[in-house]
C-alpha cells in the first residue's frame, strides 16, 4: 500500500545481526518467537518473469534484467551492488514475516512461486510503471508500494531522486571548476582553501549516496511485509483487500511492526515503532483518535492517514502482545471469508468484539494506558 517516507537505509543496517527485544512497562520480552524458518528456495515462474520483463521494457526501455533469490524474482535495472543490498533486505523481511506468524501460532505455507518485485534505478521509470499498474501520481517521497491488484511490489533507487541527483550534479560541476583553478599558479593559502572546498563538496555528493541508499529500509520492510503476509497465509489472499475482507487497519498495523530500522549494531525487527508510537500518543492526548468501533468498521478512517496509520500500529501492537490467542482466532475467521465476501460495518464490529471483547470506554482506556508504557 502506498506510503511516503524518508527514513535512512544503509548497507550496514541490512547486514546487521538479527537481535530483537522490546520493553513494555520496563520488562524485556522476546519480540518474535517461532524458531527456525525454512528459507530453502521456491521455484520461479519463468512465464510471469518474462511478462513482467517485457512490460517494463516496453514502457521504460531496455536494460532491465531478472535476478532470482530464494523467494523472489527481482526485475531491475540498478547496479549489481545495489540490487544485492536490496535482495538481502527483502529476504530478511520474508524470514521475519514467517517468524512473526510462527510465533503467533498461525499456520503458514510457502508461496507457490517466487514473489515478484521491481527495482527501478530511475524515478521516472518507476512513476511510469506505477501509472501502468494502476497507481498514478507517485511522488519522489513514495519510495515503494505493494498492490494486491498485481500482487507485486515496486521500489526505486532512492539515491536517484531528482533532488539527490541535482545535488550530486551541482557538486560535481563545482568540483570540476575548482579542480581547474588548482591547475593555475595560485597562492598556497588559496590552494588549501580550494582543496577544503572540494572536500566538502565530495562529502555532499557522498551523503546523497549513503542517505539515499538503494531504497529506505523502512519502506522496504513495510511493503515487503504486505506482500509476504498476503502470500504465506496470514491475510486472506482469495479476497485481497477489496470489500474489506481483510481489514485495512490490520494490514497496515501489521506492516508497521516491521518498519523499525536497525542502528547498525542490531536489527530493528521486533523493536517498538517509536515514530508511530510517538504520533499515536500525541493524538491520544489531544483526543484526536478515532473511536475503536469507528476505526475497525471500514476503510473510511484511512482518508486521514496521519491518524489512521499510527492508530493501526498501536492497535495491532497491543493485540499482538496482550491478546495473542484472540488475534489468532480473529485472523482465522478472516481467512474463512469467501472471495465474494462483502463487508458491512456491523459485521466488522461484531467480529472484532467476538474475539477481543466488548469495546467500551474501559476497553479503550486500558489500550491507551498500555501504549503509554511502551518503550
């Protein structure tokens, strides 16, 4: 699902150890249980790969290739170095989606074939492809997305945003001009000042490469989590997201569990999504949240994404930690819905209360108080 972000993504983060813990009320707990995950490869779908390769070549030009990992077919035109980093990120997110489901006790299955993702080096190609696949109006801040219409994910190389490219081009032009000045006969003091200026300009150019990275880790993890969870049995894949068969708050809340970025020493997986938590607490104190019954009833709250996203994270985080068995029962009922299921607000509220109890002021107060103690 579309979401904008500018969180940093680095190779160091993607190579970090998978060490996870979170603290609730001062008590450390295991973030994701579930033991070892079978990461053996699954077969590719060569026909689907060819179709996707022809499509991007038709609309975006030559230069695209296919790279296969254990669970993914990557359609890409970036450098081999960048796609290798990207590959590690999507595979690690796949593993942690499996571990999350195993920890809850929700049965999973491997996808029948490798999942397909697209990794564009150029934003304009990414935007063109988005228009073709039904997601028009992409901006440079929309770094990636998943759509159940195609069941694919799409990303672009964030280091190549128009802003970053302009910074680099300007820095390189200035460096070239300064280097020409150094060839002349100039005083030692001026020469030293020019060299220092070149050093600063190179730092600016390098910053756009590191800050942009291959994509942002937060977006990658969020969107890949959507795709994986729809293909391993957590979400009702038969119905997709249409007609509310899979509640939007649940899909977005779960994906946000996978967003936290590692600090270079350990992975962010399983740690508290502090950005979502902080926004949620501000909204709660200002009494700007949707009442739970309104929130779970339908998609309407997502017309206000600045409220709906942090609220969905807070609700899913709470249910995952405090009402695990009830969450499993709820997900099981969602997966039993037939493809033609047409949701109503009354049905959504009834199903929620069937598993999580009568929602009243006391229920909402307990939930908000619990989130206040999340660290």
